[in-house]
C-alpha cells in the first residue's frame, strides 16, 4: 500500500495521445457497439452464454450476471432508447481510470438487444475488503482529486466535454472558467427550475438571494478536480484487488469538496476514510459550513426524481443560506 506522502507527491498526468477534451469522446467513438448481447459475448470471449441470472442493482437499471464458460460478466440493461445513458457512464468510468489513481471495473462493450434493450457489459467484481480498505480509499480519492484535468478540459475550466446524467436526470456540464458560476448555472439553476412547483413565495425569495450571493458561501478552489459526481455509499464496491472501485459515475471537473460532501449525505463513510483523505489532500477547516450547500444539488435532484419527501431538507438548506 502506498503511503499518504507517495500519493501526495505523485504526478498524475494523462498518457493519452489525443488532445484535451477528446478523451471521453474518443472512448464513445472507439468502443465497439453491438447489435445483441450474444454478438458481444461471442466477439469478446469466443463462446456462447452459459447462463443469465438477475442480480440486485440500482433503481434505474436491470442487472444481470452472465456466465461464459467459467467467466462472469456484469450486465446493466435498460430500454433501447437509453443507450446514451450507458455510453455516458462508460465515458465517466474511462475518465476516472485515466487518472491512474483509483480503480473502476473494466468496460467490455455496449449496445442494444431485442430482448434486453440497451446494455453495458462490465468486469465482474466480487472482492474481499482489505484491512486498510477505507484508508486506501481515502488516499486514492484524494489522489484522484489532485490529478491533472487538462486531458478533459482546457486548463482551469470546470464542467465536462458533454452533458451526462445524475441518476436518471440530465446533468448539464457546459464548461465555465470559474467554479461558482458553473455551480450556479449548471447545478443549482436547472434543479430549481424543475422543482418550481414545490416552492412558495418565501422559498423563491431565498432562492433568489442564494443564487445572487453564492460567491459569499462558496470559494473558488485552488485547482479543478476530476469528480465522481455521485459518490454516496452505493456507488463504490469492493474490487477484485480488495480495494474500493468506483461505479455509476456522474463525472465532471469541479471542486473536490462537492465529492466529499456527497459521501456524507446518506450516513457518511467511516472516520478513517476522511482522515486518510486529509493526509493527501487537506480538507479546509471551513468545508463543514458549506457541505449542505454542495448537497443541495443532490437533494433537489432527489426531490425532482422521487417527490415531496425531500422538500423539507431542501427548505432547511434554503433557510441556512437564503438570506
């Protein structure tokens, strides 16, 4: 296991040959897309599928374990028109992988199938956690946040080369020169517009105040960071090497604190994770004061996706920051 100092001193530079902002797009163009699951498996493994078993997955997609000879493959499936969802996921996984800091499952292929609809094939992971699982996880996430972002966007910009998804919602990623305007225009504003039916006049006044004074609460970071974008406890797994592997990303370039805040939204990670993270990438003393403001984006998204049970948390945060 690397020490915190080794992670802190690494130079994480892209080895990709294509120019800035083209890496994820190149993955989508170069990743082979198949016309059926059977065609994909035959091409990838030279054998027929032995069995297909449903497995537990998320709220959005169906999940399966394919067995080919003695090899297991993880398949996510959705309706045919949702193939762009899987292509965006694959691009996000590739972006994380290219930081050379933390693992993700290997991307095998994607396509559409008459029975299963759109699908994404990934490496099967079923590891056993190491004793230093969360310490290593904290070090590696911090290293990812310190990685060079110039292979994704022009130097110093925030966003991503295209829009992607947060859950099943479109996530806007128009590149900005500064973090606070990006967070205002591409994170909070679209969610507030979608949720307008939930608010009364007092709420709208708080929203207007918050949007006009966002720079009073959120600082510009020292550097842009590659973010997972949806890093709650359901979006990492124990990989085949016993370490944390990231899954289901909503990747973009932003402030590292936004990822940290999301880890705390639904219960938080163990203390050793945050201590290890802080050893590599120092957590600002004022971070806790703005944590809820970063998570407002995710709570608003849950309000828009799942309904009114989240409105009270949204209003609580608005009372804290809405003047």
